[in-house]
């Protein structure tokens, strides 16, 4: 694609990067085939190619974003399926993130939009505040249908019916390995996950220590910054990201770290991009170091699990029905059938496709995948709250394809996907690491206990 930025415009690092990305686009349109919003809406401007044209025009002319441009860019999920499909290697993630930052600086949103974005940015990254908000949503859920704004209805209906107890494992501390130490890792405990599902971090710690890892929850680490980053609120996202960098570098320069383990794939995509986010700051070196050892939990487990003992009796379908016995069950019922949902941030953002499935299969589970597994479930961070109608259509389609596989349980590697899918199905939804923990000595996932 030909661009016409002036030399003065290209002195801005964000514009200079956008120019590089725009020039790699060859207008082929392959991205439209895998773009969820184009599949749902059928509008060229709701495809990556259409948004690229809008972004190019907005940035080149340095114009105030208009309502039309903002609408179509806001509708982007940042699922990054287009980056998997693109034959030219267009780095759409960096381009749309820069466009959102530009819009945040130059566009005067309606007061209701500003208020909602301010509210989400002040609540979701803070587990304590988020818990209080969930309590309020639980009380207000019966009145959701009376809310005039569909986004407020979505916020009430998406809140879980049960708010998990606080886990002390999320506090800064170190967990000793069982037996000889094989690795020393920092676990990113996240923000929203600590309010929505504390079992995931607990299971991760049990599994990693069982496999010989010393697990550190670093003091000062918290939200990765993704939620505000994708709203274009760069100062806020960089502020929380900088806290993580300082916390993990302290550990790296102290007792050392072999990896920073992340069990929420949306966070992992962002942390692995810290080097780019901070490329022009005085934290560039430390940010690159952190990004260089950031790993999804499945990457670390793929390294450790081949040598790990797994219970001789594979988990069987009878075990979902409700006993507290170890995985095993009646052989005639066969292993538990797991429908694996590939989170976009994992398969497209981090290019990790095989590890979770291979680990689950090795642990004795029957793994099936839904049709169109490359398409987003509609969660996408805060997307299901800000674009509830489109998100709902994507959720319904994803749930249909998962349920078509007649699974005993649905597994995913991202808390947002888990909450989204669970709100549309009666099939238990768990994190992959919970199943792996169970199969190798841990307790049965709580979500499975009520089944049957």
C-alpha cells in the first residue's frame, strides 16, 4: 500500500510504525475470510482491510476522527485472526492499537461512552474494586431488563452468580518445589482473574510446584495493562505495565527467573509485546528482558510434563458425575471428552496452537475441537461489555459449535473466554491447567463437582 506521510509526521514513533505496517498491506482481502465482525456484519469497513483504509486516511490527514471511523474501529475485537491469515505479514495489532490511542487523544466521545470506559478502566484492573462491583451486579441482576443501555444490561448479566473466595496464594510470596528444583518462575496472577476465578492460579501453583518449579508471586506485579491498552489509554496501560516490569526485573536480578508464567492468554500477548510498547522509553531494555522470558503456562508445561508422573488411571467420564474419587472411573465409559476452545490471544496473538491439546491428550483426556475454531467467542477483553450485540452473536455461534461436539467439559486458556462461553452453556467450563492439575494429583475442578 502506498502511503504519503510527511517527514515531520514520521518523526512520531507511532506514526512511523503505522507507516511500516501500512506499506506491507497488498489489499488482497484474505483477512476478510477469517474476520469475525466481517462474518457477522458483512461490511467491508468491519474487516481488517476496511479498517486499514480508515486508519490510513485518519493518520495521513491528521484529521479529527469522525463517528463513522470510530464506530468501525471500536467494533474490532483485536482477535488477530487476520494476522494468522495475512500472507504479507501485516502487523495489524500494532496498527489498530496506535489508531485507538490516536482516537482517545483526538475524538470527543459521547458522555455515556466516556463514562463507561472510565468506569471499566477504574474497576476491572483492580481485583478489590472488581469484587465490590461484582457484588453490586449480583444484586442488580434481577433488574437488568429495565436498563435502557444494552451495555449496562450486559455488565449485569455477565457477572457470575457465585463470587469466589479470596485466595491467599495471590499474595506476594514464594512456593517451594516438591523435590529437586528444576525451574524458578514468576507467576503472573493478573487482575480480573483474581476476582472471577481463584481456582486457576491455585491449580497453576500446585501443578508447577509438583513438577519441580519454585513459584514466585512478585511483589508489585498486577494488571498487565491490556484492558486499558486496547481502549487507547496509553498512559494508564504503560503505568501498570511498568510496575510489572520493575517487579519482575527485581526477581530476575535477585535469585533469577527462568520464566514468567502467564495463565491468561490475553495478558500473555500483551506482556510478550512489552518490548515494543516501551521501545522508546528508558525502560526499553528491562521491558525487552521481561518480554523475552514471558511464557504461556502451556509452553512451560510442555517443557516439564513429558518427564512428569501422571496418574495411571486416566480421568473417565464417570468422574464428572460428582464423587471426590481420583480420576479413573469405569473403563467402559471412556475418558472425559474435552472440547478445547482456542483463545484468540493464544492461537493468533502468541501462535500457540498445539501445546494445550497435546498436554490434555497426554494426561488421558479425549480432546475435540469445534468447527471454525479460529473464530473469536466474542469476549475480547471488554468487548462483550462495550459491543454486547455483536459479542452475543459470536458467543451463540461459538457455543453451538462447542456443544455440537457433545463434550463433558469445555477447556480454555483465558478467563475472558471462559466467562463468555459459560454464560451461554450448561456444559462445565474450566481452564486447561485445572484439568492437568487434576490428572496429575490435584483436586477435581470445582466446576465439575456440580455436574450430574
